[in-house]
């Protein structure tokens, strides 16, 4: 774990995240950020810009635990920062399956 500007940050390969945010995300959505990072190892993902924030990317894909997750990220100068991760909704899963 490192500290950037007073924020505890975990680093996992090419990914990083705020450790407090990761704990809150796990409690709220039941998805830890290490599982979320595994989505990017899949060649079967769908990506798009976050319409609410153009600096963020939304990716849907299968995690290593075989769950379809929606992961919100942003790029830093060094790594991809995971902002949020949750299970895809039924509508999102159907759209992902149809593409």
C-alpha cells in the first residue's frame, strides 16, 4: 500500500484504488477490486465512456469468478484506477450477451 496525497492506495498489477473506497465498495456491492481487475484479463469485454464523467471508462465483462461485472475506471499517469465495481444488472447482462 502507498499513500498519494494522504489517500491510502492499493496497487495490484496495472491497477490501483483507494483502499477505503474498495472496502466500502465490497460492503455495498459485494465485489472486491481484485476481482474487478480480473475483468480486464478477458478478451470478451464491452467498453464505453461514462456519460456522467468523460474522464471515466465503463467496462462490462466476465470476472475470474465468472460473474458479469460493471467496472468504472480512470487512467492515471502510471496505472488504471478502479473507481467502482458491481454486478451488472439484468438489463446490462442481456445487452452484453447480445452484442
